C-alpha cells in the first residue's frame, strides 16, 4: 500500500483550503514520516511542498441502537497530513471526473 491513502474533501478542510489556497489535507499511512509524505506528494502531483504537518487520530468506540439491541463497534485510527505548497502551485482533485 502506498503512503498517500486519499485526499480529505470535507467541509472543514474545504473551508481551510479556501482561506489558505495553498494548503491541502491527505489521509496517509500511519507509519509514514514527513519526508516520505513530502516526496510522495511531489511525485504524485508534480508540485513543490513547503511544509508538512501531521496529526494522529485515535480510534473511537461507537454504538447504535437497533431492533436487536445495542451494536458497538470501533472506528479505525488514522494519520492526517496537512500539506503547504509553494505559492502558485495547486492541486485539482476533480480534474479526472
């Protein structure tokens, strides 16, 4: 499996990208470090990465009520990376649609 799992396209991330147009969010492999993430983004999108900020999210226990009783499960833990690009560079996630 690669280092970059998928881009994050949520309301919160989109609002941050609109405020700072050279910042993008990605869900990455938990074992990847900042240098590996930077190289993978530069190779995949042909852009210059200025900085990489990472954060680890722990899994949460979730439960829901159904006819047959309470079902409990667990969300996976994941690592998120916020990429800052050089001025003028941009990534278009929707160009292949």
